C-alpha cells in the first residue's frame, strides 16, 4: 500500500457472534469500531462463514450484541464469495487479513495477522475441558506458523509464544488491551448506593472454573474464618465447568458461611450488576491461575476499587505497582496480601493507591491497541488519516 | 543459601487438591525427583517446589517468591510436561531411554518436539551417558551427565550387618522389580525365558516379581492381562507382590534378602533405578545391556542378556506413532541362557561380580559423584552466564 491509496482488509469477527459483548467480544468490538471509521479501508467481515456487511457489523457494535446476526441468517452471503469479489476487483493479491479467533491453518492472503489471547490451553491444559483443548490446539502450531504477524495481548503471552512455538520476536507485536469502562454506569451505581449502608465485601469476579481458581479463596476462608467477620465474600460469575461452587463450598466446610450469607454466590451478573458490585466492593479479589491480560483487574482499577491480584502471567502488566499481589498457589500468600490491604485501609494509604491505579488504568487505550494492529498489518506505511 | 525452584508435578496434580496423575512413568519420575531433591539439599541448596513455574513471569512474581540471583529452576518430569521458569536458569532433567528423540514441528504438538524443547533449556541434566549421547546426537549441546545420588539401601537400624540376611527357601531366586506402567512392554521373554531356565536348571528356580506403582486391586488384572497376552498357559515358580509406590529401604532390603540375583529384562532404560538399588545393596545383577544400564555397569559386573534391535510398538510408547523408535528386546532363549549362566556361578564369583557393580555404581551415583557433578554444573552455568 502506498500513502493515500486504498487497501482491502479481510476481518474474521467470530467473537462478535456472542449475545453479550464482554471480554474478548468487547475487545473485537472496539477494534471493529475503529476499523469502520477508516475511509481508506475496504472491509470484508467474515463471521462463521458468513459475509457480514458493514451496516450489520455497525448495528452489532451499537447494540453490543451479536444477537441480530442470528436472526434471518439466510440474508448473508457465504464468506467464500469474499475472495471471489476481491479477485473480480483485482484486489485479492493485495488483501490483508486479520484473524481474531481460530483461523485456517494455511495462508490465504498477502499478509495475515492473528490475535493471540493466551496459551493456557497449551501450557495448562488441565485447566480446560479436554474437548476444548483438542479443538483449540490441534492445528494451533500451523495457525501460528502461517501468520505473518501475531498480536499477543500481553508481554506474557508474547513470551509464551516465543518459548512454546519459537516465534521470532520480529513477528510479534504486543497489543495490550484498552480501558473502555463506562464510568457513567459505575458513577450511577455509586450514586445509587452512596447513602445506603453497605456491609464491606470482597468481590471475586470470574466464572467458576479451575483456571479462575475460586478454590483458593474458599480454602483461604476455611483456614481463616475470621476474615468473614470483617467482610462478606461475593463470588460473581457463571458456573462454567469443573467442580460446582456448591461442591467446593462443601469440600471446604463452608456450608454454614454460605447459608448465613457471609459467602455469596451470585452466578452470572450482567454489566449493570457487575458495575454495582465493583464500585461497592472493598476490593476485588482476582485469584486467576492463568490470564492473557486480566480485563476485570483493569475494570476495577478504573473505577477506583482496590485489587488483590494473582501475580501470575500477565496480571502484573495490568496492575503494575497499584495492587496487592499474591501467589495463586498459596493460601498464606493470599492472606498476607489481604492483611496488607486491610492495614492500608485502616491507615488511609489505600486512597493514594487507588488514585494511582485509576491513573494507570487510564493509560490503557484501545486506540493504542488498534494502532499496534494496523501498523502490524500494514508495516512501513502511514495509513491516511 | 541459593534456592532451587523445583517443578515435578504434572497435569491434574497441578490442580488445587488434584489427584495423582496416571501419566505413564509417574512412579519412576516421582522417585527421581525425590532423589534429586535429596542430592541438591545435601549439596547446599534450599528446595522450593512450584507446580506452575511458567506463571511467574513478571518481576513482581519473582519478588513475591523471593527469587534471588543464583537461584535455578529444576524440572524433573517427562519431557512433554516440562514448563519453563522465565528469568531463571532452566535445568531440565532428561531420562529418555530410546535411541532417538522426536524433533521438528508439524505434525508434532509443541511439547512433543523433544529436541526443540531440550534446546530451550539452559542446561539438560542427563541421568546417564546413554541419554546424553542420544540428546547430543540430536543437536542439543548444553548437556551434562548428572544422575541423582542413589544411595545404597540402608538397614532401618544401624546394627552391624556384615552380610546380607539370607533367604531361607532352597534353590535360587531372581528378583524382578517392574513399574506397573511397564506391563505394556512384552512380558513373554521374561516369563518364557524363566520357564525354560527353570526346566533346565539343576536347582529349583523362583522368580519374584514386584510390581510397583499400583495398588494390588489395580495391578492384579493388569498383570493377568499382561500374562495372558504372552500366550503362555502357565508359568510355575513365579511369586508376585505389589507396592503402590517405590518401596522404602527397609522393605527393599527384605526383598533383596529373599533373592540371589536381580533380574532386568528391560528393552530400554534411562537411569535403571531398581538395578542400581539392588546392585548397591550387594545383589548380583542379570540384565539387558541397554541404555543407562550399559553405561553405568561395566562389562564383567553383571550377567548380560543378549538382545536384538526391534521396532517399539505404539502400545508401549505413543511417540512411536510419529517417529521410528527401536529398542533392544531379549529373546526368551537369551533370558534362559543368562539365568542358567547366573545359576552356574559359584557363590564367590557372584559375590565378586556384585562387589564390582556396587563399586562402579558408588563412583557413578554416590553422594560424592553427585557433589562433583554439581560443581561441574555450577561452572557450566557461570561460563554460559545463565
């Protein structure tokens, strides 16, 4: 591409199929939003083999939901026609591709980039259902090998790519995720609960599955029951796979605490309830064993909620020096982090830390994420605008 | 005191409260880990086990764990299960027992590319010379031979015991210790060879089989199935016992006291732990001269069983599906001949053979040898700046 010319970009938007845009779908929505504003790009969106036109993508982004794509799906042309159309217009040989999900294990376009979220399926397969591991990893090496440029979402994932797959650093562009927390919503929630007496609670945000490591928190509460005299502990997230929350509660002898409401399990929470829980919590506790980034940490920091964070993988890249770290393998380490937080809360030192955390969160921008991706896809050029 | 961050757990063992993995070779790798652990502690290291070394990537993680300059990461587990500890020198123990390594990428998953994986180590600690020659033959240059110290089994009390306690049953007994996982290997040479030797020997022969790594209720059907697979109707003189874990010194000495010879028909070996323990306890050895057995025991120190090189079946080693692998399998006749040769040895001659083997092993896998090896290891890492 030369300065001032147009370019064709094929984008796999698989994650946008989700009904609610949180996590990865939210990331892809942010990228697509910016792509749609580019006048120099001819965009070709592929979602699960369907060619989705710009207007439909824009509608999904507006609704923050892919629900509309499922209705009247017959109106979409097969995505295979994208290549036919590009060939007819003479643009096929110069087309660039961005894969945001599982990609074909062979190269189809001139230059291809792939987002890589994390390699936990490879490095920690025991934390995932076996069928998912097989599905995700069976040809991952080929997907990686045929991508010209890879966009890991953290330095940690980049390091894993280099170590596991021997990817040369020159093919890697770290695209840290951004902060798009809707402060209007959280401020509204804060206003709603401002004058109400809220008993102190810790928020454990994340689905119930082995990788998210809720068991560590329950084991901690079993060993340190006094903690529940100071705070309630609220687990918010859907029951995913592995041991159920109830099973774990029984295993650690915490049925009484659950029945008494000192431990609360909400199940899935929507964005509004999540915002309310985040702003109301004394701290967010994130015990995850393995992350590609750690968006919930960023969300908590953005709204001024202190974070007790696992020190694993990418999470320190998000939290920096603005949180209380613990080893996700160690109950005593978690307890020590909690005691530090509690001491700082009593002394007032916590206030300064959360202010710093807010500033840090503001430094994470999807504009930066987007710029890294565009520069990786179109290297050595200055896209118009 | 420097810290060795040691990772030995695999798969479901890495889960919170996870059960012991059923990965083949688990018993053996656990034993190896404990031996290395004891060796490094004796050499002045503090050992801290970590289940997931790969997650401690950031400076904050290393600070939280108290990682200091001079600390190392030691991985003692099968190659496909190894994960790195970024920011620390990574020492990977390799106990590979076949004459070839898998190498290259597709269609191999990343952790099945053994040569590639070993090349990412700062140093590969080979358990024996055979393994090192295989590893080096596949282009992995950063290796040393550093078997763990394998002490001679010590009696539970320190009372004077100038001689091994003797068995009480007449005739000769051959002791064979098998990992339950090894039942996927051909059992016919052992059983048919023993039956033939028993028929021909001038004295009664017994075969004591100790199956480790499985509780009896699990191991019995495994053994029965393995015996059935040999097609042999009945083999007299075989006495079977089970142990869920490698036996401790006291139990080992009792077991060794029941036997006149230790027998290993293994077609492939890394570090032959049962052979070493038996030989260090003074039991003469009858064994296939393969892998680590051959490099650790000089000729004349044991009665060798003749072998022939054949392809490894997938049932015994899944990697055989991706690459040609061979091992050195004894024929039943070779086992028979070796048993009869052993049975014909005069007691003093068998004693001299056993003493020579014990001496060779003391020099190779004794505490002093390990301490000397650790010095080499330190020099190597300081030279490479790891």
